[in-house]
C-alpha cells in the first residue's frame, strides 16, 4: 500500500488526490489546519482520511505533496524536517516558481529524504476543492525540477506515480523553468492587471470605458481576475526573472511607440505579421500554464426564447455548458452569444450541433 499525503487540498491538491483515490494500491491523506476544511474533504470523498495534525498526515507516507501557496512552501519543508518521516520519502510541491524552493529544500533536507520540485501546468477558472477533477492533468505538461545530485531512481519513482495523472512529465532545470514560466505566465498576468488598471483610471472620468469594455477586452484581460494573494507570492518569489522580463517588455512597447510616432504603417504591420506567424505555431489543444477557454460564438436573432432554445438543444444532447454570456459590444467578437465549455470535445460537439441552425464561430 502506497501512502500519499497532500497538504492543501484545493483545486490542484484535490485533483491530485482524485487521481489516486479509490485505487486499491493507494491511501490518500489530506491535511488542512482548518477543521471545517477537513470535514469538507471527507464529505466530498476526495481523500481516504483527513486531519489537522501534520504528524498524523505524514506518518508512514511514501510521498508528500505540498499544494500550499508559494509563500508558505519553505515553512512547510522546515516543519516536515522536524517530523519522523518515513525513510526514503519523496517530498514534492506544485508551485509555479521552482528555483527558490528547490534551493531552500536542499539546504534543509535531511539525509534519507528527497525533495523534487514539481509544477503541473494546468488549472481552471474555478477554485477550491469543489472544482477538483481527476481529469485536470490529462495531456497537460507536468514539470519536475530535481536538484543536482538527486538520484535518477527517485525521479523515476515520482514520475511513475505521476503517470496516474495522465500528464506528460517533463524534467527541467529549476532556474530554466522560472525563466520560461515567468515569460509565458507571470509576465502576462502583470500586463493584464496593468492594462485593466489603466482603463479603470480612465473610467473614473468617463464610465463609457467600463460599459464598452466587453468582448475582446474581457478575453485578453481575464487573468487580471486571478487570486491576489497567490499572485503576490509568485511575483515576489520570481522577482529577479520578472524585473528582466519587464525591461524587455518596455523595449517591445518602446518599439511600438517609435513606429506609431513615425507613422510607420509597414513596420506596424510587420510586427503583427511576425507575432501572428509565431502564435499560429503554438499548440492549440494542449493544456498550458494559463487556463484555456473553450468558447464558441453564436450569431442569433434577438428575440424572446432564443437562449432557452439553445440551452435546451445542448441539454438534450447531454452537452455540459459551463457559462453563457450575452455580448453587447461586438467589437473583436463574431457572435452575440459566447458559450463556454469545460473541454474542447464539448465545444466541438456544441459547434456541430448548433451549426445546423445558427451561425457558429470558433
């Protein structure tokens, strides 16, 4: 029997738990300092056992997953080192920054235990254990960042365990991970927040900014609604990488300032061309560090009952609709209704079904 202890059983930790829960070769223990959270985990049948006691959670554990905020990881590793862990236990985390915790763990780790940093590059627009799913990691990249000197046999052991998530395991140096994820996730979050706050400032003197900021603007800035405390810790933790990225970003913006000042239409078009060429090469259907949205747009006549007709069609076909939005500002969007789905398969089925009666755009 393999025992897995999970600290922080929310969306990420809960989804991990569900990958092992119910399989006879695994026992899954959840930990939370909050008794109400412990009760919730048991009621939702996410784990086999839950406790507020750290020592009880790790007693005999073969694997320990730290699914707590980045800012708390070092504290948890230090606390674990004061407990009588099982010899050969592997400790791993799921944070989106890797260099600092990998170095800190190496400094505190006792002989006979192993720390291997991890980052499952998948998520959801929803939060908490209520949103947990055993399918969250399917086809997503799951990055491991073992420190230098970590026995490959231990990395292979963790990789074998993670195969149950159906993720694609990738082994990367911790600092290289932070450089890449900083560019493709952390920097975009900063840009989205800055852009929304810029428009918010304009809106103070003219409320039309808020009223007209629909459609494309909401789409490109949706990550600005991310949980503030989590992102505070991530950005502070990865600050050196982000300071360089922000300097490079300022250089890119300065290039556009110059092109616009010079009315260089050809130069502007070229920037869009090379960006579009690169973006079109990006994988479309693989889960990434930024949560994918599976949306379709439906152009429908504006008359009573049309939304009910569409939802009935989807319901009768057992297609699960995640969200529906009526779009008033149609700039940058091709339809009056935006329908969101949990995965690409559902979106494709809905597109094929609705396309028989309405104009559908993907």
